[in-house]
């Protein structure tokens, strides 16, 4: 069994009002040295296979096809043994 | 002529669009379930608003993989009229029939209210009964209507007159102050290059009867009818 | 042997446990004990309130429907089904999910009756916004309502939001839903027909919300209590699919009965369906679709996972029903059948884990609760106006009242709700009542929720009557005939006699007012134990009322339409200040008695206004309530932000002779901000004034033309003296921006 963890974030060039709001909230709690806050999504997928290489290719395709929208989002992922 | 209203699980403006076409425009109309594979002879496809698949993952992201969307893409490529309203607009963006993407409203809230939009192109299949620069009072109701496209894409939209509606005030002044959701260049609605696919965030079906506060949205349905008649 | 600490921890007392031993003739199994504990809790069985609820009238001017889980009226063969329910404690613990699942639950009660939900309203109450936690609660509750309602495509068209110290530590979230069906398509929440199947439809079962209704709804909040684990999570997308699938399934004619699995989940739905149909039900738990492994039988029976329903289906038609739910990607599984022995028999992997007479579960013991008038009330009811300085600057007072959070404009909230979907909302939020057209007819439904809980605190009986009267008045102001009520009765701990006295008096007040107006109470809900360590909430019997508009083209809104029209006041200004918003906000006192209420006068005022409106004589119509005449007039001027219209009031109403005889105050603050009941402000073209005067005279309604519309300010004169002179923009700014700035502070 493998587990993929996929991070989806807004691309750097896209404004992120959620991140900005969180930053303001943290600052109002007294955390003053925040350079930037970005908000994203985490998707975990369990794969019923041991073939890590094939899994990587599959996950990449899933990201491109459905999980992330390349116009506004970047993605990255890690795959590990369950 | 015949209209088809697409129904995804989670669509919730399907009945409203159906009502306007049937009872106000008085044209034949049918629902098309998303698992169908053909459009079966319709002249105009309406992709209604709502929360297809709960807007889970991203608005419209899952709906675009419904079997019916292949037929819609083929229909659009062959020049058929497609109008996507609100969630329908988001689905058209995700499916690549229209350029760009939707972000969350800048105030991070769902916004439901009447807004004014300026008709920037009154020569399209959807706006041919609007006067040049006509200001329309139509409501919006969405969480993600903050339209985004890169600079090159925006230039293309402008060059090809694909921007059909921009948010403005009662007198037609387009300004950041009257932009409800942060949309780039106050964009409220665009067409594809061919002009046969329209996506818009405001809901014309909610403003097609004076009783509801405005009948300006009916101009769109009426325009489509006229366009199809003259085709 | 069940130890006392076990059944006590489930909320059962020694006497109840002995009763259970008697019913079963043996020791209960753990599953049976859990089932009794929830079915006999206040939330499901109403043991402490049932005796009093019997008083409420069930018949009125329209044909009524009293279903198991909702009620309604019949108008021209169309059933209008509606109900209001509380989700207070879950919202206090986790505001977004608490409010969301509250909306989801009440809407399920509507479509399981066979009606398509057409609108929701929400009555919300919080502690002051100066407290950060209250701001968090308000934001979370609004977020939950928009998250759930918007996705469903059911417009949230109205409601109310009040702020009061008594809700610190115990907010109120009362959600109301309205649905419409053809009379012949209505469904019942009962099982019938021995051999018919019991099907489980909707989401899978998890451990969420176990013990929710008994634990959360039947205890007071204590300091720092950790109750989050029992909160359920809402999934509006699944519910939207459930609505469509359910209405499709009901249309086949194969569904005998259907019930939401709400509070106490499978226990409540199975025993109540069996009891209502006078049959038994056998359940096989291992067939229940599950989301979590290793669930005990009692956990499956108690789970409050959302978006699930129990359906009784005609034998042989199961596949057809299954296909409909599968089309919407929903579970639909046969988990049992109808029997004739009247028992709810639960089997888990072949072993019987519970076997109880359905009736024994649903007929909870009834308690006569002791009640006593609170000692503090006589003292609080005394109000000596001589000790209260008259304000020097009434302009300043009016601006402060317009910015008071309970009175300020609520656009920040309702713009987050989709209030237009389904394209029926003829009068949008922000007027006295929401109005929804009924497509295919000339008619419309108007709806409102009302309760001034400060009045109910000062005088529970009359305060509750006023809630009914004001709800009816709001409907009349929109052009509707008041038709029927749903009540949501929020009170403190019923085991404390002073709290129960409030409950008893409020129920009697509602009963008297509804009987007088000939309006039935068709559905409702009781929520007790609304207390925090600081004490009980104000008694809050929220009244949800619907009315019928005969001709939708005659519908009317509260704001002035054009300049040069005459402003009319119907009713008597008594100059009462007891319990007023003015006294609270400006003088920082909650004192006196609540305003007087003459039901005869109230009815006459409403009849006169409705007659004038339906004859098309009137341009605007607005109820005069919190903040008195001055605030009501200001609202008439500024509530249409695209067209502000000023007014000159040069004939200020004088206290009537009768009022003077009763020694009511004649102070200017009382005249401007006093909250005398049974008053309606109309505006109309000059030519209609005498016709309206005539209508009023025939009904013996006090009538006064108090001024005219026009100009850029609201100006109120007292003889030669100017009491109020405020620019419209200034008032609009205060009124419009106040709530948002308090919330985002």
C-alpha cells in the first residue's frame, strides 16, 4: 500500500485573499514577522499497489487532469509506504 | 427551436432556467441528465447555476468529466449555442470551452444581490437585442466569481471583443468600486472566440420577469430566440 | 445488573429506570437502555412540556394539516407545509456545523412530508458583539446557514437577529423551512402494511452525534465543558440529491411512509414510524451502510449522522426505489420489515439486541413540573420615568438606535444567503415579511419570524401574545392574510420553577392570541436547558408565521415609493417605554412592563391596513416596532438604498385621551421611541387618504395623517419645535454599516 500526499496551492502570481486574511488574523494575535501566508488544499490518496514509479505517473496525471487547475494552481506531491 | 437545460447532481437553477424558457420565452425545452451522451437535437444548451458535485474540489471541476460534457464540447465546436450561468460558467472554464479560471470572491463571502452590468458587445447571439452599452440590472449569487486570466489572455479577450459584460453602476460607469467580487477588469461575462459560447456570473433567469424586480435578463433569452430564428 | 451511574449518565432518573424494568419485565440490554434514554429525553418525548403544548389551537381559518414531523395548511388544493426547529446547543459548540445541520434537519422534515422546500428563515440570537466569542458565533452561524442553504438551492428569505446579554454562553439558532406540495402528494412518517420493507436511504452511518439530542439538548452548559465530539457534520450536496431522489421516489406511489433520521437517528425514526402506523418493525443492523468499522449495536441505533432517512416501501417495489436513489449516487438498502406485533425488534448478526413495544418508547412519561413566578419580577416591572432624564438631542438618540445591532440593517447577513434561487422571491429580505409567489397561481405566501424576548422576560404571557400579534402585523404589512403558526419555544432549565413559570405563561399567551386571531399552531419544537453559568436566556417563544396573499400583484414593501405622498399612522401611540430598545440602548435599563396589547384593536388595525392594501390604495406599509415611531419612519425613508425618500412629520401623534386617562407618559422620548403595539405606518397618494380614513373609521381604528413624504431628510416636528432633523444619507450610513463594522471589529 502506498500513500500519496498532494499539496495544491494557488500560483504565486494569483492573489490569495484567504491567505491574506489568515495573515492579518495571525498578526492581530501578535505574530509580527510573517512574510507571506498562502492557503492550499491537501489531498491524500491511498493506492493499492507497491509500484512507486507507476504510482508517481498516475498521481501526476490525476493532478493535471482533475485535482489542480493549471491556470491558477500549482501542485506537488510525495509518495510513501503506508 | 429547442432548448436543453443540463442537470448535474447539485445543479439548482435548472428549474429556474426551464421555467423562463417554457413559460416566459414560450419555447420548447427539456432537461438533459448529465449521464446522457447526446444532446438529441437541441439548438441551445443552457448549463445552469448551482453547486454541481457540491462544488467539492473546485467549482465545476468534477462536472466537466460528466459524459454529457463531451457532447456539449462537440456541439460548441460545431458552432452550437451554449450559455453557462454562474456554476455553468465555472464548468465551461474548467472544460476549456472558455479561457480563464475562477477564484474566490475577494471578500471571501457568498454574495447574493442585484448588480448592474454594462453590455460591452451587443452583437452576439446572446445580446443582439441589447442596445449598445446598455446597462442591465441582473442579480449575482456566488462564492467564486472572481474571474482570472493572465495578461496575454486578457489582451486576447479584449482584442477579439469577447468580453460581453462588465460590472458597473446604474449609469454604466465601469469602476473598481462597482466590482462585487474582484473579477479582473470587472469581467462579468465572456464568450469564446467564435462567439457561440457565453459564460456569465449574473443570473439572467432570475431577472426575466418584472415581478421579481427586473426583467433585464430576459433580453438574453429573447436575443437567443431571435438569433436562432434568423439563422 | 445495570448500575445507577450508568443510566443516570444517560439522563434517566431512578423512577424512569424502574418504569423501564416494569415495561420490559427484565433488565434492559445496553441498546435498549440507550434507546429509552433518547426517546424519553425532552428533545424527542417532550415529557415536561407535552401537557402544556396540548393547549395550542390546531384549527383556524384555513384547513390545517398536522403531520408527524411538520404541519401546514391547504389553500386551493395546495399544501403549504412548514416548521421551525432549534439547533441551539450544537451551534454554541460549533457554530458553522451546528447551524448547517440545523438547516439540513428542518428541510428534511419538509421534503419527507412530500413537499418541495421553497424557502427558509432563520431566527438568531447572540450575546453582545463586544464579546469576541459572540462575533465568532455570529460569523460561524451565518457561514453555516449560507454553506448549507445556498448549496441546496432553497432560498433563505428572512428571519431575525437579536443581541442580548442573556444569550451570552447560549446562542439561539431557530431554523424554519416552508415547502409546497399538491395535497394528494403528501407523505406520512409512518410504517404500515405487514410485510412491507423498511429501507435505509442516504449517507452512511458513522459515530457522529451519538447521544447528541439527549446530551446536548437536555443539559445546561457548564463552564469550559468539552462537547465538540458529539457535533454532526453537514453535507448539503448529499441533501440536495436526497431532495430530488425522495420527491422522485414519492411520485412512484410505492412509498408508504418516510421519516428523517434526525435526533436519535435510527431509534427515533423506527420507533416513531412503528408507533404512528400501529405496527412493529424488525431491523437487521448489519445491513446498515456504515462509514466506520467496529460500531456497537447501540452506537448504530444512536448515531446522528446527517442526510439519512428511513422509508417504508411496498413489498416488491424495493428495486424500483433503489434504482431512483442509486441514480443520485445514494445508498438505498432494505434493513428490515413491518410486523404486526407492535415491537421494535433490533437484530445484530442474528442476535436480538433490543425488543421493545414501539409505544413504550414513543409515549414518554409525562411530568407535572412545578412553577412559580420569579421573585425579581415585581421589582423589575416597576419603572419610574421621573428618574430617567429626557434626552437633550433626539437626533443623536435616533442615530444610536439605528446603529444598535438588533435594529441595524442586516444586509451583511442576508447578502450571504442566496435569497433568490427558485425565482419566487417577490419581496426580498429587508422588508416586514418575505413574499414568495406560487408559480402557476395568482397567490403568494408571506413568511416572518418574530419574538421580542425582552418583552417575554418582563411579561411572558403578554410578551408571547405580542410575538404572535407582531408576526401577523408583519404579514399584513406585506399584503398577506395571516394563516398559521409554527413555534419554537426556547427556555431555560424546566426543572427550575421560575423558568417553568415563564414557559407555561408563554404557551398560554400564544394560545390566547392564536385563538383570538383564529390562527392554528401546526408544528413546533421545544428547546429547554438554554442556560449558561450566568443564568437562563430570556424566555424566547419564537413565532414563525405564514400568510396568504390572494393577488401577488398587490404585494407591498415597507419603504416610501415617491415624494409628495401622505403618511398615515393607524393605531394608538400610548407613549410606553417599558422594555423598549431605547431604554436598553440609551438609558441602559431593562425595566418596566412590556407594552400593552389590546387584541381587538390589533385585529382591527390589521384588517384596516389589509383592506387598504388589497384595494391598491397604499404605496408602502410598515409595522411600528422596536425603536418606536422614529425608527420605523427612518426605515421607511432609507430601506430602499437606491431611492432614499425623506419625510416631514408635522402632526406628531398625541397620546390618546384613553391613554392619558391610564396615566401613560406624554414625554417626547416616549412619543418618538416608545413601542406601543398595534401601529402601522402607511403612505399613499393624496387622493386615497379619505378612502383609507373611511376604511379605518368603519373598523373603529384610530387614524391620523401625520405628514408627507419628500425632501432629503427626516424631519419630525412637535408643534413649532423640531425634535428630529436628520439627513437621509447620514441615517442610511449608520443603519447600513453598523452591523458589519461591529462584526469585523
